[in-house]
């Protein structure tokens, strides 16, 4: 198992009919409604503006010119054909972009420079990646297995689902790693505190146990008590108050780094950008001093290297090109999948419905909740629960209250009624919200039955 490499294609033809649970890559692109899709993550954790420009140009040449940053901060190129995948791989290699391979080990987007970070998690993540890659024979693990190594800070990964999660915490004996199993930080099961010298061997033991369970085993399948026994002698029990849960700071906006420098965060509108707009944006940002691009969960980008004045100029340019630039942009609070036209399973044009929601129900988008628009019950854009989830259905749209896209809906409306359904939900919040109350608190107080009734008035 290799940890990172220049992009290459296997001698065998790419598998375009991947089973559910596999990850699309250059070697194994995935068939979607608008062609083949490739997902990649830079091995170095960042790209230069020139590298991302080269990738955008390649996406336009070999695909349909649409690039996406996923909810986990991965980059996706859409609209490829079987004949063009090799050309994309060659262009990526020519640009000098190394693509991460092997087990997905994720760190926060501003790891090493986040002003509130407890410890830089990258050295530990690298050591863990190398240790797993060095195992002989290599372990056979679930294709979507993910490990989060989080040093804390403003831009933590608490809301990202992971199989194994390591979060840095301060203890009386120094910095330690809290190991949790499955889910988001809030839902995961904490099992052990590992000091820094025991963290890599401890994680290897857990990963080996997963491999022994079969190549479909995930973190949720592990028995917490068995893992505790496995780590006996090299770990301490976690304190119940070890980890405080706080929301991550939104990506969009101007932020200060640990060294006092400025970083500009921008978001892709509904997770997508066209190659021409992205290239124009990056070219100007580079001319003004941007030196590094980091992909961010929540469909965003961080630009490092700009001084404060230059960052403000680039921010205005981003706004003119349709990017999200501010924490209060209502589009920050809508999670959308690719939708019809891009996904064969989708029954909703999610981007159009998202724009309609911004117009018709701004009261829902105050930042206190995330609305999930899913083209089908798979819920790819947001596997975790949302306060409001709208799911495409053969007869129109289904609303799920406090659940995922796969659970039984609370209400329905047809395609003609969706604007008025949104308007009624907005009015429900506007007319019932107490002074200083958030949309989320208001909807929680009103309850699912009233929410469903308002939606079905449409």
C-alpha cells in the first residue's frame, strides 16, 4: 500500500460500475449522470495557485469544466469519459501534483497554522500513514475507511464523520490523543487516551482489528470494550469531560493565523465552480501574492500568503465571480448533492432548489442549522442528520425533520408547490420566533408536526 504518488492509471480498464461504498479515483473513476467522476486529495495537503489552475484547465479540457470541493474537502472533476481519464491523469502529473493514496487520513484545513490549535497534527498523521503503508502484507480495509487526526483549533473536523478519530487534548501529563470510534465527534464513542509515543502503535492495533473483520468493516462495527482491552497497557481511559464540543468557524471570511498573517476563506456556491471562473480568480489571487491553497470541508478554499489589503481585494473579486465570501451568506447553510443531470439517481435539481430556498425562505438560513437538499435517499452530501432535509421523490419533494435523507419523511409537496412550501416554512419561523431566538431553536420548540403542516400548505 502506497501513501501518495504521482497520478497513474492501472493497466486494467477503470471500473466504471463501482459498488456502493467505493471511492472514485483516477484509477477507478465512478459513473455518474454527467459522465465519469474523479475524486482526489493532494498528498501534500495543499496546492499552489498554479497547480490548481492547471487542474481547472485540465477539467475543462478533459471533463465538463465543473470542479467541486466536497463536504470533506476533497476535489472532484466531473464529466469525464473513459477515453479522457488518462489525459487528465497525465495533466495532473505534468503539473507536479502528487495525489494521496491509501487509507484516507484527514487533518483540519489549517493544520499547523490555526491560531487556536493545541498541536500540529500533520507529523502524527504522516507517521501513521507511513506505518500503515509499510505493513507487509498490506491490510485489506474498507474503501471508504477514514481516520481523522485533529489538533483542535477554530477549523476542527468535529462535524465530519470518521471511522477512527484522534483529537488532541491537554492533560496534566501534556498533550494526548483522544481515540473515538465511528461518527462525528459528538456521536463517536470515546475509548482511550493515548500519549504521543503510543498513538501510532495503538492506532495500528485498531486498524489491524478492522482488517481482521473483513474489507467492509467500519469504525461503527468495532466493539468499544474489545478495543479498550486491545489498548490495555498503552492507553488511559478517557475522562468524560475531556472534549468540549464547539462549532467550527465558517470557512468564508478573513481570518488571522497563528503567526498573525491573514488567510482568506471562500466557499464554492453549492459546492461547485466552473473552470473559467476558478482560473480567473486564482490568476488574480496569485498576482496579488497568494502562495498556497488549502481545500476545506464545507466546500471551501483557504488562500494563504496574501496581506490584509490584498486579501480584501481578492475577496471582492471572489464575490463578483459568485463565490461565498462571508459567514452570513445564506448559501453557507445549505448542503446539496450534484442533483439531476449530474447523478443518475437524483430526482431533484438541487442547485436550482437551493437558489429558490434562498429567495423564498431566508429566515431558515440564519446559520443555526443546515438544510440538506438531497437528490435521492442516499444522502451523499450530508450523511449525518439535519434539522431539515429535502429529498427528491418521483412525485415531488419529501421533507424529513431531524433526520437523514434515508428515513421516513414527515411531509410531501409536488413540484409546483415547492416555492410556497419554502415560503410557509420561512413565515413559520418569522411569525413565531422570540426575540433573540434562532431558527433552529424556534423550529425545535414548534415541533415536527407544525413544521410538516406548514410545508404541506404549499
